[in-house]
């Protein structure tokens, strides 16, 4: 457990690429304008085209490659990661990272599976076909290592893969390394691209909505898969002293209810413990939270479990809340990083995001999500939830500097 003598951790830079924007500015404009990123499948080679909507980044691999600044033909997951991570470092405007103890802690769940799928399709038709170099970046950790090399970060590099809580866990692990004086700067977050394996797997679970998802709506039918990457540049107090900052990472907690491999506990035990623990870490009370960025996938099980946990912790005074997955889709290993970027922007600019397509309140819950975009609100503390398969649940709290 961290102790109170440890230093604060600050957010100095943001980077993101999602279905609603190729950078943070474009994402923010889409959030304000209510423009969702879901649509028919364009780039993924699958039998589900025209059947299942997804939230793809609106650039093909060649366009991503041209923006990546790389000379290597790597997987889509790696291309999304380097674009967002480099943007975060550029945004932080720290030009002497070689003089700092730096870490790159990145999450993903699919690794280079998009390349592997293409290789095996060719290989199965003819064992003499398929390029072995296409599966060199299959493993999740190789994505992180390749991006770290591109960024010039070598002091500490590691990969987190805990399903949908992956990049939230990457962020608070990075924060702990800074708090304990082991690193000065950490680029933390996550990336994931759409693959046939992912789409087929979620379709088999029967939790994909055939229409655009409706998180926290009584008539919700499931989630829309998405892709993208989101990273924060976390810095120590010493480094922060000379920078313009977005906010402070004041609280974080991971809990695991171990209820089921692919479902949350019906009473929201893991969700409740994660949120409660993040509040304890930050020294805040539930009434201090001004906005919650919900995990809010749109599935029957997840939204009810998260909602019950929120009711248990915040009743009767519920802060504004919404699920930005109604814009970006569920980006899996990248979701916690992307939503951390949105949460940091919320604190910095006083923003509350709308929960798109919400119409009917859930009968089990005494609150409803926000449906309008608000700016210049008095936001001091934002909670961001990321709850994954296996009951691996994490909450982050971002606070005004």
C-alpha cells in the first residue's frame, strides 16, 4: 500500500486516436458535437461486414503507417499505439526525456493478431505461403517493446493485459512507480485494434448489439466493439514544477470479485470495491466526485452491475455520469487509456460528456446518465471506471491541480 509520504503524480500530456478522431482535438470536437464513431465495417476482412457495426479508426493501415513516423511495417495495434503515445509526449512538451528516468507501460489484449490472422489464412491454403515476419509481433509484449524503442524509452518497459481494465491498470501502475521514486516520467495507457478473433469471440458470447449501443438504457442490447489508443504522460512533482499540467491522478484502485470469466458479479462487488478503494486512496468522499466516466459497455450484465455498485456507494446524491463508449465503442485494452484522456480533459476544461442514444431509464436504478454536452462546469474530481472480464475492476480519480 502506498503511504502518505509518497509524492503526487501529475498528468502533463495526452494522446489519443479513436473512431471519433485521429487526435485529441478531433476526439473532443466529436464529443461536443455528438458524433459517434460506429458504422459498417470497412477495413476488417470478416464475414460479418454489413451485419455488425463497429467503431473503427477511420484510417487504413497505409495511412496509419504514413502518420507513424516508423520505417517498419508492423501491426495495426502497434501503429495506433505509436501515434497516440508520441502525440502524448509531444503534447507534454518535454524535450529532454533522455535526462529523466522514463517508463513506458502499455496495455493491449490482441497484440499483433491482425498480422497473424492474415499469415495463417495464406499458410492454410498453401504451407509455402505466408510471410513469417507478419507474426513476429504477435505477442502482446512485443507491441509495447517496439513502441518503447521508437519513443526512445528504455529505463522501464512492461505490458499489462487484464482485459478491459488493462490500460487503467497500466496508468496506476505507472503512478505507483513515480510515487515511490523509481521513475520520473511514465507514458501509460493502452492500444487495441479490431481483429476477426475478437469480433468472433464477442459475437459468440452474444453480447454485440446489431445497432449502435445504448449504455445504461433499459432497452440496451449489447456493446459495439471499437479500436484505438490512448496515453497519458505522468510526471513526478519535480518534473511537473516546470510544466503546464492537465490534472493530478489522486486516486486509483484495482479489485477482483472473481465471479465469472466473462461476467460481472450481479451485485457489483468488484466495481464497488474498486471505486471505494480509489476514493480512499485520494482521501475523497463520494460527494466530492463531480463526474463519473462510466465503464458503461451497454450489455445487460455490465451496466446493471456497475449501476448497483454506484447506487450502493453514492446514494442518494449521484454525480453526473455518462459512458463515452456510446461514441468510441468498447476499445477493450485501450478503453481505460482513452477514457483517462477524456477524464483529464473533463477536469481541465470543466466538461461533462453526453451518453448518446439514451431514452429509457433502467428500472433497477434511481439515476440516469447525462444526455447533453456541458462545458465550463465546476469539475474538481472525475472518476473513470474500467471493469474487465474475470471481475478485474479498476477505478481512477483525476483531480484539479
